[in-house]
C-alpha cells in the first residue's frame, strides 16, 4: 500500500516524500531524553525489562561449540543465584553455530528462547543474492527462527535502491512464516540521519519485521539519535499502515545506563507499546553482566563485583 | 507494559534560605531605613520561602551613593585585566555553586530543575566568563579608541530567568567598568541575594554591585535617581514605556528588553519531528514565560493537520508537576497574578471563537498551574494572536504562501524573535531578510549564547545584550 510497485522510480519517489531529518534537532532531542532520571522502582523495572530484551550475542571468528553452549546456559538463566531474573530475548550467533545453540537451549530449559542467525554474508553483505539466499536457507534449516540480514550499503549509497529492496523481499520470502526478519541498516556506514530514515522505510516497505541499527563490526553503532530516528520511523510507519515494526539497536550498548536510556527513547518516541521484547531488542553481550550487577545492587543495597556474575 | 518514572526529586538540602533578608549595599547586608518586608513564596506549593525587604527611596539613594563612590575610588582605577579577574572569579564560583543556584532558582521561580540545571545557571556562568574575556580588550571591540563606562547603572530585571537576567546585566556592566544598582523582580529575589554572597566570596570591591529588593516603587526610585547614568530594563512593554518617559527628560542612557509575540514559521518541507520539538521548546520552555517565546505558530496550511496531530501526541508526553523532580518538563506558573493573566487571555480566546486544546494532565492542587495549551482557528485579529500571554499557550495560524507567512509574522507591534523551519537554505535566508525581529532562529528555537546579541525591534525594545553589540550599551565613545 506504500509502493505502487518495486521499480526504482516508485521506491525513489516514495522515499523522496519522507520528511527530512534535521541533525542538530535530532541530536538535541536524544540528548534531552538522556537526562531522564530513572530511579528506584522504575530502575528495577527497566533493568528486568532490558534483560528480557537482550539478543545475547557472540559473533567472533573464534566462536566454538563450547563458547556458544556456555552463552546459551547464560541466556536461560542469566543469574545462577537468582531464578527470578528473566531469560534473555534471544541468542544471536553465526550460521554454523545455530544448530549447537538450538540444541543446547532445548536441552537446558530454553525451548522458548529463539536463536537468531546473522545471515546474507554478514557483516559486509558483499556476496551475490544467490549466496545470500542459500545462507539464509541454511540458517533456517539449522533451527534459526530469527534472521538478522544486512542490507547492501554500497547499493544504497550508489542509489541502487531497487537492489536493496529486492534483496530484502527475497530474504523475506525465504523466511516466510518460519523466521522473523531483522534488517540491519549499518547506520555507521549510512552516516546521515536522512539516510537512516530512508533505509528504515525502505526495509519496512520491503517486509522487515525488525529494523536493526548495526552489525556491531562498525563504529559508530547504536547511537541515541540514530535509534531515535528509527523509532520515529516505526511510529510513523504504524500510523500509515497499522503495522508495528520492531527496532533493535546493537553495538556499543554496554552499561545499564545505556540500556535505560534506550528504554526511555522507546517510551517517549515510539511509545509504551514498543516496550516489549516482541518489538524492541538490544543486541549486546557485555551489557547483560552490568544489568545483573546493577540488579544485585538494587536488591541487596551493595555492589558485588565482577566475580559475582558469570563470565560467558 | 508501562514505564512509570519514579519520583526523582532534587534534594533541597544544598540551599540555606534565611528567614529574612536585608539589602545588599556597599558590600554588606544592611537593614532598610523604614522599608517593610514582603514574602517570597514557592509557586509550586505556595509555601513561604523567606521575607525580603522593600527598599525605599532612601535605600536607593544610599545604594547609588555606594555605587558612585565605588566607581570613583576603586572600580574606575582598576585596569581591564584586574576587572576581568573578578569576573572570572565570579564565573568560577557560579559553576562551583551551580547546584545550589539551580535548586534555589527552581524553588523561588517554579521552573523545572532540569532547566535551571542545564540552561539558566550554566548560561549565567557563561555570560561572566564571556565578559571577563572582554574586560581588557575593549579598545579592540570596534567601539572607538578607549571607550568609557557610564558610571553607575541601574538595572531592573524580570522574574522569568532571574539569575540569567542578572548575569546578562551585571557581567557586561562590570566588564566595561560600570558599577551597579540592581533590583531583582518582586517574586524572585532569592538568587540575586545569593549572588550578593558570591560577590562577597569573590572579594569584589564594596559598592561595585548593590542589590535592592522591592516592587515597582523601588524600581521607579532607581529609574528616577539623578545619580544613575544609565538604565537597563528587562520586563513588560507597559513598564518599559513608563521608564522611557521618565528617562526622556534626563541624560540617562537606556536599554529596554521588552515583550514579544514571536512567530514560529513552519514551511511544508520542514523536518517535521525536529519541528515539533522546536515548537514545544519555543512555547512550553520555562512555562512560556519567555519574552522571545514562539507564541504564534504560523504553519503552512497543507501540513497543518499532520503537524497538529504530531504536536498533540508530543504534548501529551510533557511531564507537568513538581519543579524539583528531575523529570519534570513543565513547572509552576510564577505567580497567582500571572496565572490570572494567562487564564484571562485564554478565556478571551474561547470567547472570540478559537478552539482550545490541552492534553490530559493532572495538575497539583496547591500552587499555580496551567496545562500546555494551544488554540486553533485563531485569526490575526484575536487578542491571543496580538497580546503577549507569557504562559504555555500557543496560537496556531495557517498561511498559504511564503509571502503571506512573512506578512503575518511581521503584523504585530512586537519584534523580538522568530523561527523558520524549512529544509531549504535559500528560504531561510530570504525569510530572515524579511522578518522584523531581533533574533531569528532557523530550524531551532530558544538557543542562547553570550556571544550572540539579543534584543528587539519595535515595541520589543531598544539596544542589544550580549556579544560585541551588547558591550556598546555600557560604553560611551565615538560610536554613541
């Protein structure tokens, strides 16, 4: 209903009609929201909500079955000393680790935790569409129910929007009902907020279930203004179509403070409806331990230390 | 799920408010000769904060004599660098005591702590730093060779930004070598009295800054005192006119920073989300108690509905309540009198056929409160389009073409501020050339910097404050 067809001219005219983003204004709005003071009961609520929104991630060349298994154990029960801590939103790994992660989760009480696979020649996206399709097919066959694909930033920046659009459509087709599609914009390479807004709409119109900031391999990643612009995009897309698309900031969110700022952005931009792991995820690894430490502090009144949270 | 923000009140333990205050004359707090005391209250809960002194004509005389003697004997004998030293010292003390000032300002004025903490007090310190730098460079300010101070200046400041307006007045006056008799507003005297302590702490020579609390009668005594060489006033156009008349028959120099009815012009290609933020900032910042507020929203008719939908959504997220809560966006109206004025003008809007809208918001029972409000269906002839409301009330007017926008924007007796929202650079420049306003913001609103001159056209006042232009108001030379 947003696009008459997927031709280059139709996509371009659709994106051209989007309202521009003023960088200074977006930066200052994000900075203002970062001053919100979240204390006591609301802080505890935010910490637990953030834990349930984490896509607990390991995306290293050095990943091994042992490392992934340990991550899955942590995903199911983030704080071994406290079973009231919720499990995380998902586990996010490379394709070849999907099966290991799935099995380990299933065997350890984490059946309801989805496995997300980074796909389509992650992180650069520099491969043929055919390879990207097979990459995705492979991930789903291995048990991934969430696909984090990357867009072709080169195509986007050179104005070849049809290519970006078509690739998303193709991957979405493969996902079908089997997997949720998260589309990674790699905003650090798109640079301008106008580009972020355009790429967000392009991805949503092409069928993304989630739009995601970054691969985590490029800086800057999930900066507050970029997340703000993406949250505005999903809010506006909902007003146009009645369809809620999720947002996933990833990369650079390491502390409880960072995570709470993200939740404030969600609350005061897209609105409370998005404060749900179905519509907001945080791609992170180190963040979880900081959330756990802060939670322990709130419960006990004392800071523990790094050795009181598990390493994985 | 709902994300409730738990109360996050700033502690008031840092401020030490005395039960009574005397006048600050010749470096000391001294009792008045016959002046009564009056209460200053916290407008958010109507509790009495302290009792301050109503300075009499004889107190004014004493303060002017102290300022005059300080000018002759000490301040005019110092080099610019030596004056600068004191200004730098004051600036640093303001930064060190920023939290104390921010809390006190919020309590006495009713404005949110977020604003006093992030805007009022940092900017006040910045004005002292900026002018400290000028003190020894006045020969190079482009104001002629060796420009001279006026001597004793009388300064009368308003209640909307008490400490910031004090800084706008005192910093350039001292940097240029004048001495000061300053009267803070009747409803917000406390930060000026705390500033008097800062002057003592900075070892500022006695009599260089004198602070007299009081009402309009005290102000009139300052304006009419023959020992004063220059008057600087910020406040209503009504009082500004009276001062202009009083000063007309004397040799006193005069600068006036008066009211406004700023137009915030939204063109169809504006960056819409940032524009909505700019509208909010333009009219709901500081409860709309801002002389340069963007109180008239001129929106291109073809985007009006979309813009108002977004504005409504955003306004429903404004957090109204306890000014000391760090998450409060809109605080208390400064006084009962101001609340009555806002109500009266808003009711005139209803009566004249405009349509009022406010989000659902619970207002505290005690204190003076008014919800964020806008009116649609406003025409140029309505009182709410012409008169300064000085509250969180926006009048929405539509236009069809750029020229119509400019005509409507300029169709006011005021000329203080304007905002232009468009993605086209050429349209920003074209509009700015046509608008008769002292300050024009493009794709932003209510941004202040000590280096940028501020002031009005027409009934919004004479002279500029801030920047190199602001210095000239406190100097005599070839340029004047």
